[in-house]
C-alpha cells in the first residue's frame, strides 16, 4: 500500500503523515485506530464501521496559516514548521490546501518585500510580520486575509490591502491581527479591519455561517457536511424531538 508521496516537502513538513500510503488504505488505518481506542475503553465491544472517505481528497482545506520568519541564513521565509521544530520550510504548493489561498499568501510575501517590512524572529521577539492566515468560504467564494503582526499597527496596511484585492478579486476582507505576546498562540485578541467586512459567509448544508478571524470552523467543509448529514440520518430525528 506504500506509494510515492505527491508532495516535495512531505518528509519534513508536519502537516500530513499518511501521504506515502494509498488513500483507500488510509481509511482502513483510521478505522483500525478508532477500533483500538474503542477496544481499550469499552467493556461492551463494538465494531467500528468503515471510514467514509472523500470523493476527491485534494485541495479541500478552507484555512491556511503560514508562519513568516527568518531562515538559517537570515532571509525572509514563509511556509510551515518542520515536524517537531520551529524551522520554517518554504511551501510552493500543497495537495490539501486551497490553491487560491496559497497564491494569496505568496502575494502577501511580495507585499512584505515591496514595503520592506521586517519579519518576526522567535529568538529575539523582534520583527513585525508573524503569520499570514487565509480563510476561504468554499460555497460563496469569499476570502479573508489575516495579517498577524508583532506591533500595534501595520504600516502601509491600506496599500497592501488594495494590492491584494487587485491581485485576487475574491478577497472580501483584509484584517490586521495584533499579537505582541511571546507565545505559540497564532492570533491575538485585537483585530483591525482594513478592507471590506470583518467576517466572511459560508454555507454548510441549509445554513449560512458568519466566520470571523477568531471563529472556529471545520477545515474540511465537504466532510463536515457529510458527517453532519450522516449523524442526522442515523439519529432518525423527527420534528417532535428536542
């Protein structure tokens, strides 16, 4: 069941850990993991059903969050942390991330270079740009860009927002998030909306959701909807139920 991973940075990146295995077999691996947990925890044994897989298990993530920092040579870099380290691995593409989100993140890097903005150094706690986060509403096509800064404001924020929207018209919200704490937590408590709305709207099933910078939302909306529909059907809920 072992296959060649479809990602150049897979062996070092901490984002995925089953890309070297045939997808259909990973569903059996996950089923076995849950079965093992059930066997350890339950006195009355149950049989865990097969994992429900995706029809197209690619480019599904609706949230991208990339750290921005310095590499070993002191050069600006954006990407993902290497597994179990805080070394940032540059990312050009990703098999599970929304394609437009990756492109938007690259536009942010271009803006950092254009306006000569400093980037955060974990060792010293200095430098301005910490993270870029892109949230995508898959059903409505709206995108939110969150620029996390180690300071009270982002210089040239209006110009940066205008350039991002100029590159990608799907961006409906650009927000600066303030995080000056020396912490692994990505987002601070304060948000400054510099373009558009302070939320995006996505549709899941029959319902619309307003998603803010600090909102939690399932990162795989296709499987989230499949899961909820399955649960509703299996519960056999009627209008008389509370």
